[in-house]
C-alpha cells in the first residue's frame, strides 16, 4: 500500500503556482519611472495630435450649414486642448478651456473673424460655395494648428490652464499660423531651362571656332 499523498501534493502544487504567480506579477509590474515619457517623445506625440486636429478642423469647415461649421471647429479645438492636457498631465476644466479658446480667438484676428464671415457666407448661393471650398477650411485648420502649438509651448514650460495668458502668445500664434500656411501652400517648381539656355557655352565656343577658321582661310 502506498501512502496517501493527494493532500500534500495538492498543497505543494498550490504553493508553487502561487509563488510563480507572484514572480510573474513582480516581473510585469512597472514602476512610475518606467512609465514616464521623455520630453521629446511627449512633444512628438503632441505635435502629431495638433496636425491631426488641424486637418479635422479643415474638414469640419466643409459643413454646408452656417454657424454649425464654426461650432464644430470650436468643439474640435476644445477636444484638442483636452488631449494636450492629458499628454502633459495638466488638469483640464472645460469651462476654463472654452474661455481660453475664446480669448485666443481674439488673438488670432483676422483669422477667426474670417472664419465667422466665411461661415455666414455659406447662406449666399455662389459666394457660399467659394467660402466653403477655399476660405474657411484653410482658416480653420491654421487657427487650430496655431492654438495647439501655443498650448504645447505653454505646457512644456510648466504652465497650466490657470496661468495661460493669451496676449503673451499673440506673436507666437501669428508665426505658427504663417508656418501652417506655408506648409499648406502648394510648391511651384521653377520652369525647366530651354535648350538654348542649357548650352550657352557650346554655342559660344562654336561661334569662336567658326570665326577662327574663317580667319585662317582668309
């Protein structure tokens, strides 16, 4: 007769399984330092987010209903501010965010006034089409891009939504909007040189050679 080993074996198996589980849990546990994002990676993440929301704002400007398109762009800008706050671990308050976006709209005049005017022009049959296709998408995308870049710089310097002062970023926003416009503007390549312009030296050398040969014959 063999001794009964069932309970002992069960206890040992349970103990080994629990110890293995603790080892796995300890191996997979990450410290706060491991989860910390480097400043360069954080900036890259935020910049890609700003680019994406700028394009979405340009797309929202194609909404054919006046005022609704401007509200859609404002909602995207508020969502962008919320996401940037999450990336930089900054407390976010929706009412404060709306107030800051409204204050920045004043700093981005005439871009923001152009957005409102283009939105209202959509009620006009012919001019509305022109505004929807050419004017408002470019203004909306540029304004969203400049807004996002301004908050990236503010959050990187350790600021929060409470100490953000829109007039301090007036020139920065203007420069960022010009940068977006230059990125969006199609690049025109210079015209290719003609055959006569491509080989000026060969024609000149042949002329000199002809003159020399004529002088020799004479």
